[in-house]
C-alpha cells in the first residue's frame, strides 16, 4: 500500500497519506476517505521500559536495544516514546541512560522516535506496595547532584522524572527540575493531601500510572489516588491494558480527567509481545505471560509488569471505558504532547474495526502539516 485516504480523528480533515521514497507523508485532499481508516496525531507512549524482548533497563543495554524497541513500537502505531529507566544502582542507571543517548546520537530514526527519557526513581517511596517492583536497596533520598550526574549520562535527554513528593528534599528538587525544563510526575508515593498539594504548587504536573504503584490496602479517604484525581492541575497517565485497572476505574479516570488531561500509556516491559510462557526476569523472578497479555509472578495473582502496547490502551479505552475513539486517540497523542510541550509533527494511520474495537496499524509518518488545535 502506497496511497491511503483517511479522515483525521481530531480535525475532520480528509488526508492523503503517501509513501514517497520510503517515508510516509500527509497532505489534505478532496478525495473521499476510506470510511474505516483514520489518521491520528502520532501516538506517544510516555512510559516504555522495554518491548519485544528489548530492555531499556538491562545491564547489557546498547544503542541497538533502543533501535530494536522503537522499530517494534512503530508497528504498534507508536510514533514517539519516552524510554523509561527505573530504580537501580547509580552506575546501572547511568549505563542505561547513556545507551539510549548514544542511540539517539547515532541513528536519526531513533532520534525522531524518542521524545526524551523518563526517569522513574530512584526517589520513590521505600514502602512495600508503593515501591512496586523497584528494588529497595537502590531507593534514595532526592539529590540534585545525583540528578545532574544522571542527566549528564543521558546527554541532557531526561525529559520526565517520577518521584515521591513526601521524601525529604523532594519539594526543592521538584522546583529545581521544573526550572531546568524537566516535567515532574508524582508516583510510587504515599503522600498526604497536603504534600500532594505542595508538590503541585512546586511544579509537578503529572500523576504516573494513577491507580497503580500503590498498596493494595489504603485509607478509604483521603488517599493519594483520590487527591491526585481531584486536582485539576495534574495530568494523569494510566495503564488501560485490561489487567492493571478494572473497567470501572478506567471509566472514572476518563470521566474525571477527560481527554485533555488523561494520558494513555503502556508501561510496557521487555516481555510485551513475546510468546506466552514462563520466563525468568531480573526483577520479578519467574513470571508467567498468558495468551491474553497478563504478566504475573508465577503461581500468584500479582502483576509482574505490563505486556501491553499503547495500541492496546487505545482499544481498551473504547471497549472497556466507553471512551469515544477520537478521545482515545487524543489521550494517546495530543494530550501527552501537551504535557511535554511537543509539536504534533508525526501521525499514526490505522484501520478501525468498530465491532471489536480493534486497530490495525497501517503506517506512521512525519509531517509539519495539519497540526490540530
């Protein structure tokens, strides 16, 4: 296929998408669109730990790891992503960050596909439940000098930091990060109402995978989920894979935050899109990946990460949360772009099966035309 006529999900424009010289480009047209084919601003996944066997957090991660992951994500409709490096030793994190930065320096395709790096930790709650799968031994107190060293390893590409605002020194660090142009998210936290309010006033603008990274038992109210959900100043990211959140919670998040404030993310790990089976992982030990995409610690009901893609999230938003397809696309594209201050210069084209709420990705591309308001 070298020529696609599709309707733009956010503008209503009819677009001609053509493959020229191996690259997909888009322009407006007066031709009749295929009724089942749509163009969205390029989907942006702000939290990707790994994908299709590649792991951004592996001790042996290389620039080739990043190239493999972004190529596989493109087949899922993801035009841009934020590789996510999680809590580990400072040396390990620096190695992973540097591998991503070198990939961006060496490969123009990777550079276009990576909108920045997401640093999730090491400044998170040490408490069981809130900490999630992050190793306790490497959880640290917020430290601007440590961030600067990690940013140096990343060659300046850290764009988003997730931290727990209740830690000593977190509020001043939030102010320093925001002053340096870094977006700050709250996550893996047991913060009180007062601390969450103070963190947002200090410049935090996002809740990371709201509803997850939290203990199974919480005070009925208030708690950090309600408080972040209620604060209209906060964007929220959420994992709509059908496993991390029940449909009722997805519906509430979509209704309260709306398409302009809710961001769909996969939080995918390296086992995403791998064959079902039993695997041994560095963090979770023995895990089981089921055919339905649920990844859990072997023999337990506990999740061991996300084996989904952003495409799964768009589909689940429509199928399970009752979100309109245009709004689901906005949650996967224009809304994360707004959070990160990114121009909408990429696009995702897909065929939509309305009966089953499934998307078949046709292509992704880049264009300076047709930027939606």
